[in-house]
C-alpha cells in the first residue's frame, strides 16, 4: 500500500483532520509514494486511447495534483498543456517534477468549480482520481465549468473503474472508508470531502448530458474484463458539439 517513503500514520491522521486543501498541502511531498496516486498503468492506457483520437493542440489536467496527468497530455497535445489544482503544495511538487518535452507546460492554482480561463480555450480536458472530492450536488457546476473552457468538438476524458461487486472485499472496503469519512465530517470541522462511492456513473452520465456533452465509453483493454464480460476499466469521453 504505502512505500517506506510514504507518509506515516501520524501524518495521515493530521491530513485527515484538516481541510481538503490543507490536507493535500501537507501530503504533497510524499503523495507520489501513496496508493492515492493514479497508477502508471492507468495513465499509459489513457494516453494510448487518446492517441487514437488525437492529436490535440491544447490540454487541461483538472485537479492535476503532482502532475501525473500532465505527462499524459504532453504526449497527445502539440502546443500547450495546463495543470490546475487548488493545493499550492501539490502544484509546488508538480512544478519540480514535471519536465516534459514538447508542448509548453504551466500550472495554475484555482478551484475546479471556478476555472480562471477564457471560454473555449482547450481541445482536451482530463482528470484522474479527483471526483471523490466533489459532492453529487456539485457535479452540474463542475461539468458546466469544463464545458465552458472546451472548444467546439472538444473532449473531456477520464478513466472509470468498474465498481466492486456487492459483498466483495473491495465493496466492503470502500463502504467502510466512506462511512468513516461521513462520521468524521459529522463530528469535525472543517470537512474533508473524499467519498469513493459517491461518483456513480448513471448520475455522472446524466449530468454530463445536461451540461451539453455527448458521452461515449471506450474499454481500456489493458485491464481485461470481468466474468460477465464487462470491461474492468473504461475511458469516459464526453464531447462538446461541433
């Protein structure tokens, strides 16, 4: 789970009792040594899938953290890549570690719910592992923000792992985590919003459509299929009208 270079139990406890922003500022130096970072295999699979539909000129990594997704964008974009996050600590690590060749890369501190970019400036927006930080009621505003910064025909892409089957170890693990977080937020302020089971594809697809996207699903073959034949991991690609 955690490498020796990762955070200690005490450090995780301090983070969990902080706000989301402050928590990630504290975790930033060791974030890449935790299981919270998107695995390289997922990043590579998404980049491979996007290469088949690109290339793109400009790209935005929404809630970029330490910049793992920026590397994906640098592989499929030709001109400009931007990473946006509200944690100054995470952005500081990203600026130190991300050194891609090719398109110009920059980082901007901002809230994803109020993006500081002009309308229709990006061809591609990606996001990795950040949606648990948004409550379901915030998704319409979030998706509207993404829609506003995309050019006609632009794409909003993110990987989606199939939920664990009810009764499985994974199911109970995620349910237990979310339950602990809800109890923590009921008893402690400021809240730390991170719920693994709140981002439900049916709700997400409906809100994307309401925001003006056409939604397509692409299986990521690198991760195989479940016993019922469904993909273990899909790439959601939401496209704006031409």
